[in-house]
C-alpha cells in the first residue's frame, strides 16, 4: 500500500530534483512553442484544418516509432536519451525562430520542424516516464508521480500565459525564450544521478519483434492498465478542444494572444490546485469510481465551454475541467507506474505515450477536422458529449478498473 506523504519526500533525492526541474522547463518551453506555433499557423492560413494538422504532425512520430522508442528507453541510458532530446528540441525552437525572422509565409517548413520535434518527444517521453521510479525509493514513488505530474501542470499554468505575452511582444521573443529554457533544462538533465540502490539495469534481452512488442503484450494482458490507458485515449481523443482555442480567442471571444494564453492556462490552473490538494490529501479509497466520475464531469464542462460566448464562463469551465482531469491523471498514471515491471517499463510507457499523444495531438486533429466540417462550437459540444459516453462504456467494459480501491504495486 502506498500513501503520499504531505511532505515532498521525493525531493530529498538530488537526482529527482534535477529531473523535476528539467521536466518542468521542457514542459514550460513546450507550452510557449504551442501557443506561438498555433497562432503563427492560424495567422498564415486562417484555416482550422491546419490547426488540426499541427496536432497530427506532432503525434505521428510517436505512433510510427512506438516499438523503437520503448525499446530504446529499456536498453539505453535514460538520462542520456533525455539530454539528447532536450538539446534537439532547442534546435527546433531555433529553427522556428529563423522562419519567423525571414518572414516565412508558407506552413510546410513549420510542419517539417514540428515533425522533427514530435520525433524527439517520442523518444523523450518513455525515457523520462520510465526514469522516475529509478530516482526514488519505492515508498516515495506515488509522491514522485504526483510531483512529476505537477511539474507539467505548473508549466501549463504559467507557460501559455507567458507564451501569449511573449508572442504579443514579438514572436521572436517567444522562440528565443524557449530556446534558452531548453538549454537550461539540458544542463539539469545531464546532472541527474541515479542512486545505486535504484540504479536501472540494462535490458539484456536479444532484440526481436517479441521483445519490441512486449509493452503491447503486457498492456493487453493487464486489464487494469489497458483500461486506464485506453480510457484516457478515447475520452480525450473525442473531447479534446485545445487546438480550437485560437479560434475561440480570435473569432468567438475576441481576446487576442494574451487571452489565448489565459484560455490555455485555465485548465492547468485548476489542475495544479487539485494537485496540491492531492499531495496533502491523497486518494485512499474508491480510486476507480472517483476517476470515472471526474472524467464524466470533464465531458460536461467541455460542452459548457463549447457553448459559452462569455470570457468568464469559458475560463471557469476550462479551470474546473482541468481540476477534474487532474484527478483522472493522478489515478491513471499511478496505476500504470505501480503495476508495470521494471523490465518492460520503457516499452509500456512508450505505449502509454502513444495513447496519450493520440488523446492530445490526434485529438487536436480530430477537433480541427470537426470544426472545419461543423463549426468550432458544435465540434466542441459534440466532443464533450462523446467523452461522457466513453466514460459510460468503459464503466461497463472494464469492471476491474472501476473496482480499484487502493493503489498497490504489482511488480
């Protein structure tokens, strides 16, 4: 049984501190780039289809390389993988900066850079997720997961607002800031040290299709893990609406770049408040039921946002949505990490990252296509209703998941 201590026990480890800072800076930079690229692409084309293509371009590398990224995370030094990918992301930020400086008026070079960025993130994700259990003792793992998730949430609170403000000053300022932050993150990543007692063992399995596919095999066999991963995939794939925020900011709410940053930050504000609450008062019982209820509420709040034409109501709906989604993330990620053996953790996390990417980036593509065909508001409202429907179906299809009451390690 794992209980999250109210004190930040995971931060007693210097390696975890460096890991947390590097992860935070990468996430912060990603948010700035996300705001900047979305606004830049929409400025060039004024086409919601292209906003959807941004998400698809970032997602496809993780999908196409899922067998390789997980195997690499299980066989090679995860700290090295993180460091190399962070440096590469910095170069992508530099390329986007150059496109803006030269006044690039076509989106193809931007999409090519996003494809490279998506490839780097495809390798970065499984490595950084699998590294976390190696940095802290088992008793601090659930706390480390909560803090690790919080680093992303804090970045998504501050990053979009910063991105909107920086892009409002100038697009060049936004991209330069991202480049600098990624270089600092690389320094902290290189400084990550794994304690001897939890040092990761190199996977000595001979490479084969069976070993590469071991992550899929484990996920399919372990129904709780399968249910948790697929639940997030379909709920957010159908309900995600972040790709359409530039449309709401420019055309529906008319709040400009700063307002776009506020809309993107609102879900994370709710998330980080709930994350702080969970660190102090962790879920102790009925974890599965709580997750299902919260996802259903997320779907309802998406429909509220989709129908809203008032800035205050839109921000409130997004904030509450982020808070309920944080509960789902906390339960799901804790279950996946605690129920996955070390030997296949990288490959399982690669599968999880593909599903997560599908729910986010591919969900953005779905939102862009739906808005192109139906209009932005109908697309968001229908997506929110679909999320509620997914929650009902998974409640019926995965009784093992809804019956989970406590977190326990299955190693």
